[in-house]
C-alpha cells in the first residue's frame, strides 16, 4: 500500500524551489491534515479560491493564537497582539470593512497616478547608482529590490529616507512572526523588538503631524483618526502605519527579486520581455503567478466545512497554498512555463475575495516600472551562483540576497 505524500514545513526546498513538491501534493494528496501546522492544507486552485473567498473562513489568526497560549507565553507576545492584531489583513467584517474603507484612499487610481513620476525618478536614481558597481558582484536585493519599494512607501507615509536602515531591520524582525518562520527559535522576542521600535518611531512622527500636518498618508491617517466619525483609535493608527510600511515593501521587493532571477535564468524570456513593451503588464502578472512572494495564506473555519470529502471543523486552521494553486493545470495551460503574454491570468497571489491585497495596484506599478528599466539598462546581467539565502516562512517567500554580475550597461 502506497503512502500519500504529506506537506513537510521543515523541507528547505519549500524556500528555494518548492514547485516540484507542491505539484506532487496537489496531484496525490490535495487536501490533508498537517500536524506540524495544526491545520489542514489545500493545494488545488479551486479549493484555494474557495477558502479565500468564503465568508465563514476567518482571517483573524492572531486572536486564536493568543488564546491558545499559557500566561507566560501571552506576556511574551502581548505587544505583537496589541499592534499586529489590529492590522486590517487580520480583521473580519465589520472591522475589516471599516478599516479598509478608511485607508483605501491611499491606493486610488488618482493617488497612484500622482505617485508614478516619483517612482520613475527613483528607479532611474537607483539604477544609476549601480553603474559604479559594474566591475564586481552586486547584491540586487540590497542595492535595488529592497530600497525601491521601501523608499516609495516611506515617501508616501512621510517617513524620512534616512530611517531606511532602521525600518528595514525592524521589518526583518517582524517578518519572523508574520511570515510564520519555522527555524528561528527566538522569533517572538525578535518580532516584539521590531514592533516596539517601529511603534515608538511612528508615535513620534504622528505627534509631529498633529502639530505640523503635511501632504502625506500619515497626515491623512491622523486626520481620519481625529475625526468624529469612523475614526481610527490610537492603537489602530500606529498599527496601520506599521502595516503600510511593512506590507508596502516586503512583498514587492521579493517580486522584483524573483522576477529578475527568472529573467536571468531564461534569456529567451528576457529577450521577449525587452522587445515587447506591450507585454509589460501581462509579464508582471505572469511573474506573480509563476513564482510569487506569497506561498500560502491561512484561514480559520468559523463553521464546519467539507473540502474534497474531508471534514473541516469549526475552529480548525486551513492553509491555502497559493504557489500550488498558481501552477494548477486545471486553471493554467502549461503552468510550469513562463508566458509573459498569458491572458487571462487569474492567479491568486494577491489573495481573493474581501481580503484581496489593498496594495496590489502599487506593487504592480512599481514592478512594471522597475523591471523593464533595470533589465534594459543591464541586458546581460547574470546570476553569480544560485540564490541560497531565502526567507524562513510559510506566508512570505523571497531571497534575502541575489548576487549578480551586471555586465556592460546598454
């Protein structure tokens, strides 16, 4: 009797090259309970989409996690719960609906159109800085993919660019908790450190905006906070600022890094990408599908469910594996090939349903500007070895370092 494959969260290949294993699980054991995750795992496109859009699948993973801890453990994570538990991505209606409505104005088409020229200038500035590093290996993550979205979201919020290193370090700490790191034993202490430091920084900036408002998102949030109706309370204001900073650059940096890796690994794809500007939009969608920065999302059943004949009880976790769904041949033809003109492309990298990523339009815009500009300037850029230092997490995927040889600038 054969044994069905089971998802193993300790498998290092899940960070470096997960898709062979995900394909096996999708085909042979698409819905099963994973003791190490204390929940169910689903891998097929249809099941993943159903889990993400179901109103009785809760996004609030913070409250049940907190309730499951003993008194001593609760004291260790209290700060994390106080701030991260207020993120709209972990809230259900009606709180989610209220918070999303208050912050959505930062991502309207008009707001993004106003941002675009600044993003274009920033991309060119960062690429120009690479010119002095042509003779030796360059870390594409540190020199380009990370600072671009970080500076964009910091400028939007009104955070001084000189705080980049601090904000980046605090985000790395928070990522250990949000990304569900599996191999970092002190992740709660590190995440608490990052949250406390970032909260203190935003508290000071918020106090400044109360006395000297500026034309930035942070001033807008303060204005919403101080209004009489539909206001953000103090903790929500700080939590929302932290979410903007964290979510506004982590996934976009990984998208730009991983898309660049694939362009370097597949020269024929890069040639086609650079030759056809009309494919820029569909190409970014394809990079999001083919190897996106969100490998999974977790929900908690609020009522009993049944998926593929398996009973999911109220209160149980369900892990929806985005990476597996995005390579499901039931939805995508030739899913293991990169087709930069693929259309339609209904990937679920940004989620699905009411929690669809609020910042998706900004991430798309940044990638659509950055990737063509970078690879047109350095069309012979190549990898120096295989990227081997990846984020340790189930819900955030991306390389911490990508060493490249730039080659001669065009």
